[in-house]
C-alpha cells in the first residue's frame, strides 16, 4: 500500500511543481515587458495553468497519508514529513501571496463560472490596484511563483527520496 501511495505522491508533486517552475523560468523574459504588454500576456496563463492546481492539495494529502503508513521515526517518515510541510507551504503561499494578485488582475476578465468562483474566493488582503503599483503586483506574483517552485521542488525531491528508501 505505501509503495502505491509513494508513487502517487511523487507524481502529484511533479504535476504541482510544473506550473510554478514554468512561471519562474519565464521571469527574466517577462521583466522585459512594459505594463501594457505584461497585462496583455498575463491572462493567457489562467485557463491552462489552473487545470493543474488540483495537484497541490492532492500531493499534500498524499504526503500526509504517507505519514500514517510509514514507520514513525524512520528515514522515509522524516523525508515524507519534509515533503508534506513543503507542499503545504507551497499551497499556503498561493492563497496568501499569489491569489490576491490573481483576484486583482482578473476583475475585468470573463471567466468560466467555475473559474469565477475560484478566483472570487478569499486569500489574503487584496493589494492596491493603482496603475503605479503594477510593478509591485508583478514582482509579488512572480516572486511568489519562484518560492512556490522551490517549495514544490523540495517536496518532490523529499517524496522521491521517501519512495527510494
């Protein structure tokens, strides 16, 4: 049972890592964009990238499940704990740092009703929308994805080590 759970946790963590890593790798190129170009490009991410969002809580729940089936105190248990904490921290970062910026940027976008409900959900204090703050919003959004990519990478590596032990 734990072997299947380990493999599923690794796969879910890999899917959770993919969008944040993609955003982090785009950062140098997106820095060259002025406000108009950046705001034109930014909404293209939401339809595709939100489809992988389910993997974040799933990966964390699978890692949590491992903590119940692995021998407490074993090396595998501790690596699974590191993976769990990293994945939870990744998800918390989304809701407290990234999501409020998404809410600002998507106010004027026409979304599918499911997307509307998701992006209308809470998630930290909504930042200012003043035009002069667009670089602050950009940096908050971009840096949050770098942090999320690092946390997801740590989670993936930790869960891979768990599965290898």
